[in-house]
C-alpha cells in the first residue's frame, strides 16, 4: 500500500450531523506472505464526525422529509405479542411513512421490500425454526414478506399494504428475519444502490446469540440499522449498538415510546440517517 494516498468521501448525511470518512485504497494486492489490512481497519479507515450539523427541515407544507438517494431498503417489522395493539399501530404507521418518503422528490428509483416477523408460541417449534430439519418443513416460523424488490408496487400501494396488515403476535425471531433479507438482495438488489436493512422492534429477540450471528452475516452485504422502542425494554439499545453497522450513532435510532416512534421527528431521523440526500 502507498501510505500517502488517501480517498476522502463526502459527508454521510445532508443534515442532522453526519460523518466524513477517508480511507487508503489498495494500490497493489499483497503477494506471498504479505497482508493488506481490511478496509474497515484503523490502518485504512478514519471517520471525522460533525459535518452537516444543521437540523433537517422539510420544505414548507410538508412534515416528513423525502429520500432523494438511490437505495434498496428492506424494512423488518416486529409483530411480536409484546407490542400490543398500540405498539403494532405505531410500527405500521412508521413503516408506512418511510415507504412514502422513498417516493423522492426528484424521481429517484428507490426499491422497498417489507417483511413482518414474529414466531411460534411453543419453544419446541422455535427450536425447529432456528435449527431447521426435515420435520420442520411447513412449520410457520412467522416470517411474512409483504412486498419484494422485484414487485412493481408504487409507494402509495406499499404504504396501504403495511397499514392493512394484521398484528400477528407470537415470538420475536429476529435472526430469522435478518437472514431472510439475503436472497432479497441477491436476487433483486442493485449493485449501484445503497443496500439498507432497517429493523423496527420493541424488545429482546428470542435468541440474542443467533441475532448477533445473523447481524454479522447480513452486515457483510448491507448496512444494518436498528430502531428500538425502549418503553418496555430500556436495556436493548446497548445490544443493538453491538449489532448495528458502523458508525453506531447513525445506525441505532431509539424511540422512548411508541408515540415517539411514530412522531414526525423520529421518522425524519430515520430518513435522514438512511438517505445521504433528502428534501
């Protein structure tokens, strides 16, 4: 590697305080026993926080920002029993608002896939979902795709679909939901778009260990963002900081309550963190 050559990227966000990074590219691949540090290592990557610190403000006449970035977004919506009807209504309202924001104001071709996840009630069935075998074939593990990248629904239709979805209750098989995103990106994701997974959830997953492994797996393919509601699980934020992509502060957007989750401020925070360009 040439130690003097640096590539400096633009600010990660248009507003609400982003970060700028610089990195050293590999000029010549290592040969023999030589090793090039990973692109995410301190030897090659540095982040400078504090760029574009001004507050994001939607144009006059609108309360919600729109996304003007080329993004492929998978929304994972927790439908577990712990939410209650009030929580489920807040989760779907927030997801519908994100869908509408992806229409963009400049004709950007955003793609959105939405999956609702819950899980079986019995521990024996949960084990079968986490460790699938022949006798678990056909078992309902609570992973329900509502729409895929490949489908040509406009965002109005997707928002209506989200709002019409019934609350499934059940468990919280977050790890299984995360792994369900892999074929979505493989089959219909775009190489030139920002690949993003957003998990909206109210609590601890059924298997934190499996969720950690799944987070590391999908984090190699897409940016992983978490939107935890801390009302009944105030300690989950720390775990999600561990599971989220870097930088953590732009990939964990916590809400204190379900009312806060569906507020304009929370939705705009998600959109401004998700999209490098907003309006």
